[in-house]
C-alpha cells in the first residue's frame, strides 16, 4: 500500500525542527519522501491548509479504567484507589475490559494519539491487548502486578509467583504481535502494592527479555510516607536500591522528589511521565518538570486514566503542562516548542522507539496526525508560531486523520477500526454491571 499526503504544512520535529510545506509519500509502514513533489500513490489525501504532525505519544495510560470515567471524582489518590478504582477494577470481566479498552482507544485515535504505554489491571489482560491489536494503535502494555497490601481487595491481590508467571505468559504470547505494534512491558503497580521479591524479579525478567518496566512513583505524599514507613527510604531511592532505575524504567508522576531522587532520575536515564491533569484533579501536586528538564531529564506527557482526568486528550495535557509551571517559574518556562517535543519525540524516547517514531523523517514509521487549524479558536494564523498554535490553541477535535504504521485509523473524523456507536452503547451497559458487582450501586 502506498499513501500520498499532499500540500501539507509538515511539522517534522526532526533534529533541525524543520517546518516545511509539501507532500509526504508513504510505502507500507515507512516514510519514504518528505517535501517532495511526487503526485501519485494508491491512496491520496489532500491536506491543503492543514498541518501534519508526528502522532502524539502518551506513555502513561490505563485503558482498563476508561469505563470508570466519572465514577471517582473529587478524591485524593489513596482514597480514589481504595474506595472506587480498586473495587471497580476487581469487578471487571473480559467483556467490560474489552469495552473499556475500545472506549479509550477510540478517544485516543480521534485525538491524534498514535502510541501509548498502557497499564492494565490484574486480570483479563488478554481482552485488552486484543482490543489494542484490533484498533491498530502502537502500544507497550502489560498487566498490573499487585502481590502486597492490606488495602488491596481480594479481587485484585495475587501471589508473587502467580503474578510473575502470568506476566511472563502474556509477554511470550503478545510481545512483538501485530507486526511489532504491540510490545509487552512489566507493570508492577507501585511500591505500595508490591513485595520486594516481585520487584527484584521484575528487574531480572525485564533484562532477560529486553523489555521495559512501567510503574508509578512519588505521586502522592501519603504514598511516599507508606514507602518510607515500610522500607526506611524514599520511593526513588528504594527503586535505585533494588536495581530498577535506569533507561528501561518508565515512572509516572514523580511529583514528590527530594534533590537526591532528582539526581538519581536525571543521571540514570530513568524516564518520567508528566500527567498534569491527573496530578491536579487528585490534588497530588505539581511535578518539578522545569528543573528536571534543566538537568537533561527524560520527560514526556500523558493523560493517565480517564477517572482521574477525566479524558485522554493529549492536547489538553500539552496546554496544561505548559500553563501550570508558569505562575511559579515565569512566563518563559515550558515554551510551546519544548512542550510539543515532550508530547512527540519525548514520548518516543520513553518507549525506547525514538529511532522509529516521534518525528517525521525519511525511514521512520508512518505514525502521523493531520490537524485542521483553520477554525475560529485557532485563527488568525498569519505571523503566528506553529508550536504556539498547536500547544495553546489546538483541540482534539481539530484532528481530521490519524495514521499508524502507514494505516489510516481515522479519516475525516470517522474511526475505521472501531465501531464507535457500538462501543458507546456497550459502555453504558457494562458500567452498570461492573459497578453493581463492585458493590457501588444496588
């Protein structure tokens, strides 16, 4: 299959940060020509007046939670987990997990997100990965691992051996599936719900299989206090102590870091995912992102899960990522171009795929979004900066077409791999069943 995108403004995010005007020619899954004048292909998309960008990359998502949107508002993290999210996750069945995943995937694709790092819940992970495969999105994904904690409900708590065994079985089944679009990632939930035995073995297994580790750290003061009480050291220091920090560790949040933890993260190459909407809605805090970037830390941006946000909109995350830092650090901190970098090539680095995705360069994978900025909220365009328009003005519904691996997943706002109306209908049915099973409604 060959695809030609004509007459576009192309925001390449290449090392020179070139913005060019012209065509993009794709063969199979690869970008073959950029800015050239080729006129023919098996499929042609006219992008006149539109902007082509690298697809947004969100390295911290919980597809299993999309069904719980609006079910856990106005709570801090630990109560949010104990009172609402863990009971709901434990009440999932295969059908509801699939619906939840498809609901989230449809929203992500319609917003121009082309790659994610996903943490599922403890059970029914096959159903979620099957949905990911059908959607056509690029994903690192894995089951949540939880083998410790008095507050963890019986419906989620595992033994150490069973958690490790099931994770390896899922890895061996799905890693590299769907032409490499699906890759497995070990996903211990966080230190609070995992034994040291499990975390150390995850580190060994990740090295053995050559995959990444995705977990949460230092999101909430109460969480940090629990880790200190149990292990006698701060969260990131403990992760370093057991050998998990480094380029293959993806940490969500990292709000409550001391200077030593900041040094560990930035010097070890550990990846940090900034989730500003989630962090503010759960009243968790504001991460020290400008300082992390100044120290050459590896930072990206993501929405987290729907019930702590309550959406999966990468455009809102970019805007908030920039705005939240300015009252404390001044108006020039987190400029639009830097924020857009975190949402594209920064996300690719978090996934370890910066040589394949995150920018529009010949030879890379064709993961793209076509954006219409000729709308009232994004005009006038004359004499304005393209990155400012994308970060401060653009919205998810400005995305017209989303392409992953050379395949069109959405064309002119119509999802091509997900039955949108069926997913919406099924979601309304499934949340009632799951909430009733969780004991949250009669």
